[in-house]
């Protein structure tokens, strides 16, 4: 046994750091690979003999945005813009609706409030792709398949069901504030916008972040809705298209570059709102 | 109460999901009913351009065409010509890039949202016919199409319809959907390329790879076919793969010869996705590979003057050189059964599959034509690639009527044979592997 307490602590810490470092490397290596190879100049698709590219270039990024060296059906800037627009709209709509639903469930007392909450919970438990075919045909009946509006509808309309975390947060805000405001003559609506919302920055940020990320990462639903309408693709299905047989030889490296580019808006938003984010998640979890 | 609600919600959701499926079937059936309308003009044509009468009442025609990405620009050009040819009618035709390998899947997803005219490989034909989403070639066009294209493509495109009559379901587009050997001619000589042993030795000497995708049933079936276990359409039940009679001892010997050779050239013979061939040519790590006609252009670009093409090599089994037998198919242009403008779609498909368009595709894309006249053209007869493909097509099984259970067991066979731990000298294990593969393909395992 090691006698010295100091030494023992150092050894223990050393071991812990070693394990953490290994875990960290495992976790980060795919990202490092992705970023490195997005700057690779040689080869067409994956190179399997070595990990570090031999030649470096920015050409993949330039090609990605100028569409040089390929066919017109791959249009990454357009897809990026599509996704951005869809993300903005569904972010606004779903944030507002989630917060309103949460507020109603947290503050208002009405008949079958509990039942509605349960229904919401149950519906939320079904996997999203269960209703996908139904959604497709409903959208088709409305003549919306292949449009960005359809995506906004899909991403934002069910958002209210994810009320649990924000409701948990609202529950922690003392009701005394509501009562005071009511005495001063505020309506429920005014209380929500003027009292509760300004106090709920963390949870607003949390909701904004989650609903903004959705469209960037969703694949299945977008794929089904868009079909062959390449002009309205989002980045997720667009990037996958680059890997299909027809395209992979030309676009593999651009695909890597595209994957890096997709991370940019999400990262920026996240960095900007990071300090609220952690607060939001923990605060909402206190009383669920 | 909660439970009841949960069940209720689940019920509602399942019902909507089923409603979705219901929509699809009804689409498909309405599709097949409009088939008959398109073939009302049954007088027969003798050129790829037809009389205006064939359009019937259709005008202000809106059509969507699916073409593989590489062909999109050319198809657009051809459609401009098409519009000029039929200048009395107005057209609004869009061309969308859609990979052929995915065409049937996309058609079956929702035929009414799919293209009116689309190209697809031969093995998808039964799926499309079974689902009733493809309209047969219009009666008036059938004789002309049959006389213009190679017999094999017509035979493979003809299936029995629901009344049991032989029906030509699609317009032949190419006669080249298969794989052949591409090589770097500074590494492998024309003489080397004749035998698998020679090719591998040459690659090994140069320290380069020979790439063959043994894990993909499409390529790996070469092992079984060469061994003698060739396919022969489907059994009468319409789903089970039929094999020809073959000599099992001989087959086992052949598979062992493959495994031995692979073991001997470990490090040279690599089982990788075919896309690695072009990539390997480009960065100089690949000496030769088995790749398909669809990658011809990128392979040529990667190698430049060093590009060489040949039919698949032979393998030496007990002193006898055996030709490798491959899977070979065709590509077709099909007409969507639920097209809103069935006559125009047929006329467009006829035009696009016609001699002139096929010739343009051969010139610009290097596709092997199915049209008999274009086949005689010197751009075809003098093309090394198209000759290699043609030679290989004579040593192949046709990629039509393939059971859905075919690919995975074949891929498994390939994976086993190239695996490090596989013992090529173990005849019993090889025999068992072959038997299991056949049983699994026939779904008897």
C-alpha cells in the first residue's frame, strides 16, 4: 500500500485522467477524422491505408459552395439555405407553442388538465416514424409534399407535446408572482408574456436550441416528404444523396466538407447561448 | 382510464398508418387500369417518332423524367429535340436526377408522385410488374421496339402479365449493365489480364491492389456462377430461385481454387467496395479491379492513357482455365402506370430509347446500346470497354428474375472465401458452404 496520502491522491488522479483521456480520444476521433479528411486533396473516396491526409487543400469547401466539378443536381448552398429557413421558422413556432402549452399546464387549472397531460405524454412516447406514412398522405392530400412548408409544419406542429421540461421549470417559479400580477390587474396572457417569460430565459434558450437543431439532423421524415424534389432538400438528405452510387466518386470529399459546414450554425448558436443552456436543463429537471 | 386512453390513441395511430398503406394500393390499382388506355392505338409504328394521332387528346403535357445524374444533361438535350419533333404540342417536361438502383423503390413508395418516364435496371422489373406500377409498352410500339433492339434485352423485358400473356414491359435502353475488369496497363499487360493468376501476380509485383467486392452478392455470385451453380430464373412459385444442374465436386474444386488464389495473394487481392477502384487508380494504390460499366467514365478519368479494359479473367482449376461468369443485366426505360399523360409518356419513352438517343448516350456517356443498328456502329465495335462488356455478357447469367433472397447469401459466400481464417484445403467445409449458400438463396435453410 502506498503510505503517503499525497502520492496516493496523485496516482488515483493520474489513473482517472488517463481513463478520461482515453474516453475523450475515442469520443473525439471521428470528428477529428472528419475535419482532417475534409481538407484532403488526394484520392476520390475513403482512403483505407492511412489516417492522416498526405496533401491538404481548401478545394473541397470551395467546390461545395461553387458547385464546381460536379453536376447541377447537387446544390449544397441551396440545401443549406433551405435547412436554415426551415430551422428558423420551426424554431420560432415550436418555441412559442411549447412555452404556451407548458404555461397552460403549469399555471391554469381546467377540467381534464391531467388527462390532457397524460395524452400528451403517451403520444410523445410513440416513435415519430410510426405516423410517417400517414403524414405523407395527409400532406399529399393538401398538395404540400416536396415543399419546405410541409417540413415546417411537421417539425413545429407537434412541438407542444414536449412540454414536460418547460412545465417543470415554470412550476418552480413562485405562484405568488402570478397572484401579485393578478391583483395588479394583469390577465393570464399578460402574466405569461410580461412576468413569466422574462424570468424563464434558460428554458427559452433550451427550447430554441432543441427546436433549431431538429431540422439539421432529421433525416427520415425529410426524405419521405421531399421525394425526388432535389431543389428543396435539406442538408441531411442532401449529404446522404452525395454518398449514393451516382455521386460518391465526385462528392465524397465534399460530403466530408459539408458535414463540417453543417456543424457551424449549430455550434455558433450553441456557443452564444451556452451559459443559459446548462442552467435551463438543470432548472427544468428540479421539479418535473 | 389511462390504459383505455392509451389503447385508444394507439388504435387511432395504427388506423392512420394503415390508411396510408391503403392509399398506396389504390394508387397502384388505378395505375394499372390506366395502362389499357395508353395502348388504344394498335396500328404499329416503324420509327421512334410517331404520328400525332398517337397522342390522342393529350396536349399541354406535363411529364417528369428520372435519369441517373450522369445522364441528366444529355436527357435534357434529347428532350429539347423531342419537343422540336412534336412542335404542334406543348410540353412541360422536367428531368430529375434519380439513381437507377433506387428507381423501383421510389416507384413503389408512391407511384403517383414518381416520374412518368424512368430508367431502371432489369432486375427490378418483376418488382415493378408485381406491384402494377409499370405500364407495358404500348401495343402499337411493341413490334417496332422488338425489331430494333437485341433479342436478349427484349427477352429479359418480357414477363407474363396478370392474364398470363407474354408482355413487353419496358423499352430497352442499354445492353451493358454488368462488370468487367479494368486495369492500369502499366501494371497489368493485356496478356496478364487474361488470367486471374496473371493479373494478381502483376499487381503483386507492382505492389498494388486488385480490388473485387466479394462482400456484395452482385459481384460475389461470380464465385458460384464460375463454379457452375448458375441461376435459371425462378421456380413456378415465382419467388424461389432456380439453379441449373451442376457438378458439385467440380464446383467445390473451383471454389477451393478461388480461395487458394486469394490466400496466396493476400494483401494484393482486397475485397473493397467498387468505388475504391477509381479512387485507387487515382492515388496509385490499385493495379486492377472488377468494376461496372457505370464507373467506366470515372475510371478512365483516373487513369487517362493507362486505362485498360478486358472481360473477366480465367481461373486455373486443376490445370484447366475456367472463364469467370458474371451477373449481367440491361437497363430499361419504363412508363409509370399512373401517369396522367400515358400516351405522351409512351411516346417519350419510345423516343428516348430510340436509335438516335442511344447513339448519343454511347458517344457521350459510353453506355452500351441495346439498339441493333447502334451496336454495329464503329463507336461501339471499336470501344475497348464496350467490347470487354460484350465479351463478358457472353459469359454471364442474366440479371432478371432474381429472388430477393439471392444477394445476401451470395455476399456471405464471398466474405467467407476471402476471410483470413478460411482454409482453402478443406473440401468438406467448402462443400457445406456451397450447399448452405444455395439453400439460403432458395430459402430452404
